[in-house]
C-alpha cells in the first residue's frame, strides 16, 4: 500500500448548499489543513459561521491493474460528503476521526475531480452540539490518496488499518503478543508473516495462511516494558501479506506494559505511578484546528517541559500524529469522544459510531490507558435515555477492548450517590472550587467527603483551573480578578491538596493552553478560555506553568513570578520564586539579600527603590532568573480590571457579594446542591 499526501491545490467555496451553487460562489485557493473559522471562531460574540462549505481538487492519475484506490480524510468537521467525478462515494458524520472512500470505480485515467463538503450546521444528532469550545470547521487535517492491492489488509472498517496488536504481560514476566490481521479478498495460497522488532532487530517471527481473519501469537520471554516517561520503549510489528500477484504491508508500533487504577491510585508495570498532567485542546490562535505536525510537536514538548506524565485528550479524538507522540514521550493518555454537556435525543447512533472509530483507530497505541464515555453530560440533567446510552457505550468499549477500563468526567453538581458514578470502571470529577464557586479549600473538603462516603471507589480529578490574563496583576489577588497572581495562588493550593491525597488515580489541569470559545467574554478578552498554563499562541508560559515544573521536574531551574507586574505601589513588595531546588538566594540591585531553604515556593519581602527600578536576581547553583520592579506612588491602572469589562467578577475587596438579590429566587450565593435539589433549580 502507498499513501500519498494531497494537501495542495484545493479550491474552497464558502457557504453554499450544493455542488450546483459552487460556481456562483466566491472561491479561494487553499492548502490543507484548512478551516474557514480560524479568526471567526476566536473573536467572541458567539456568532461564528456554521454551515456547509465545499472543497474541490483535480488530480491526474493512471489506474493500475489489480489495484484499488481510496481517499483518506483524517478530520473533516462535522458532516462530510465526498464526490469523485460527480458521483457520491462517501458520507461521514463526526468531525474528529479518520474515514475513507473507495474511489476505484469512479476514477478515470487522466484528470479526476474531487469535491468534498464540510458541514458544521447545528443539528440534533452529531456530537458535539453544546460545549465550551469553538467547533472549528473545514478539512482541518491531512488528506491522502491510497493505492492498495486487490487482496489487502482491510481499509473499509471504521477507518482502521486492518491490524490489531494485543500485548499481555504474564505472571512470570513474559509477554504474549497477539497480532490479528483482517484481510479483504483473502484467497488460497496467500500468507501473512509478522516480524516483531525491537531497536531494529527481529526478536520474533511467525507466518500463517491468509484468511479473512489471520491470528499470529508470540511469546516474548523478557520484554522491555513501555515504562511511561522514564522509558517509553516501543516494539514494531511488521506485518506482510503476500499473494501470487502482489503484497501489502502494515507497520504497527506497540508497547508491552501493565496499567491499573484503583482506590489507592495508579499503577504502571506493578509499581505505584502517580499520574499528574494536563488536558489539551487542539486549536491554536489564528489557526483554529488547522494545525500541522510542527504545532503538535511544539505542544507535546511544552507538556514534557512542564513535567506531566499524563494527558487527557479532550473532548474528542485527536490527530493520529499526536497519539504517536504520546507513545514516544511516555504520556499516559485518556482518550474520549465528544459526548458532552447535553444528551441529544437523536444522537445515540453517532455517539456509538464515534466510539467505535476511536477504539478501532487507536487500539494499538501504547499510551492510551482508558476510554472516556462522556464529559459533564449530566449538566443538563439525568434521564433514562442518557443512562441507557452510557450502558451501551460502556459495554461496547469492553466488547471491543478487553485490556482497557472505561471512565467519564463528571461535573461537581452530580450527586456522589448517582447510579452513573458506578457505571464506568473508574471515574473522575471536574471541580472549580476557588473559581466558579467556593474557595480553593473546597477541593479538599469535597475529596475528603467523597473518600469518607465512597472509600472503595476509584476517583480522580479530570478538570480544575482558573483564568489568568497577562494584563491583570494584583499584590492581593482575589478570586475572580483574572490576575496572573490569583491563578498562581490557586494552582499552588491545588498541588498541595493533591499531594496530600495520593489515592487520586490521576489529576488533569484544565487546561494546558488557552483555547477558543467564541461564546465567552471573560476578563476583558473575548472569544477565549484563559485557563491555560500557556497562552493561546504558545509564546508565553504563565507563572502557573512554573509551579508545576517545580513539583514535577528535576532539572534545576528558578523562576521569579510576576515579572509582568512591573509597576507596584508598595515600598516593600513580595518577591516569589518557584524552583525545584532546595535552596534559593536572592540578590537585590547586585547585592546578596537573603537565602532560603525550602520546597517549591520561596518568598522574600524586598524594599523597593524610590527612584529607578529595583533589580532582582534569584540564584540556585548554576541556574538563575532576573526581574525588575518599579515603585510608583499610585496603583497602575493598566493592571486593574475595569468594572465596565464584561466579566463575572463577583467579589469586592472584602470578599463579600456586591450584588443585590431579590427575595424568592436562587442566586450565585446559593450552593449548587441546594439548587439542583429542586425541580426549579
């Protein structure tokens, strides 16, 4: 099989409902990946375009005897139809998975015309329809043309590659590796051979006669284990189908490892392995979802620098290249479908289809630990239909994959005695105590209450975070002020709370990066969720990034926080340093000021020069960081979030509610549990 990228030479036609309308519509030349909403979906107003657009490309091709041809799409959002030379060859619903069209019968020798519709219109059957992120549209991932032999590994089943590898570690330390090959057009006389390679050397080999399903089994006596970030060792299965006339081949990487989560935490290869990491959305400023391998690689390098060992790939199937990177980098992955926020009355079959595609296309990835059934699905209420679909999805996952557990991300207001809590194998909660409600200590209180009530239930935190916009600064940060200082305070406390509760199977920061939400207008920034530890363009690491780096990494560093808080109306100011070193010395205006021993967070009270800037330098061994602070007589207004900004800033300086609430109504002063206990709530 050969796979050729065909990303260039496309024409794009926006907002037309049929092929007949294309020639009367304005067209532009584009290169894939492409989205029409890279700016529209990040500028706020909740008014980004949702509709049908078309793409057209001409390709010259000479058909070969005994060959078949496919178009392969890695991601078209959300409903797509493919036409070749005027004939419809495929229709697909779901914006995040690979799908293919067998175009052999429609191709002609010479020039062929490919037309693809990408339709992101609102509907009642294709997930997601309600979520806190922008649904960028278009052909936003790579497109290939495939040439394959008539007798071939299956390319027609749910976007898979036709080969499934299952490694199981035995009690004696050996591993049993089962390689299942699914073959289209299998005939007498064909053979399937599979070589297992490690570090380029063949360590096992076997072959068998080719049938519709051919299974080969191996024993690796002393396998090298895929061991997370410490040693993400990967094997390669080179599977070759040989017939009298032709051959086909697949090269599949896999990892040998054991993973388990229980009430006491997470276990990798038999040892306790605390999972601490982040969630990731795939979009980027001014690019939307139309990103390339360069951007994917930059993302995982930043996540690695942070020291994470797990990633929740929210809230949909991500690019195959990113799963490959997770395999290589040793990240433990939570993979999920976009069954999110609201149960669609007509969406059951689409949720099932997206789960089938997710598992089929990603089964071989060593990094993937669990399949996510849904996210905050009870936020709009619980119903028998919703529960029935969860049972169906849960059973489907177990039927398709005997090796991985199921999970789901629940929202705070879900009662811990709800039957949905016990439905998946393991579970997690999305909590925002300290941002949307309560204070940061509410996270500890909730966890302790849950542990006391459900001591045998496996529990993790699938989302937690708060927003920070680099413009806003405060020496006395308050919940809801959107300052970089409050976000740092929040994460300092959450890290402490989690460290004191090692039974959590995983914790995932929401979010690693700021991301587009066209319906938001928060902290004076429209069209964005600003909870990221890194800015939307990936250019600036917020201070919170470095408190995680202090906890999770060992390569020495020091980081002075609040560098962007330059003008300060205080004659003595707090200088805070994050570090993974056990001792930090601070220099002020070139002179040694103080040395502190400690862990993660070092604070110094520093007098500021009345005239000119005060120069600060933090040093530990061979690493250092520098900053400058300027004393001013009055608070600098550029750091203060103005009242006219459209923000949900509910607290004044006394930490009391500033609003007046009418009698007889619920308000933000009421606890969620009391609200949700009533039909009106």
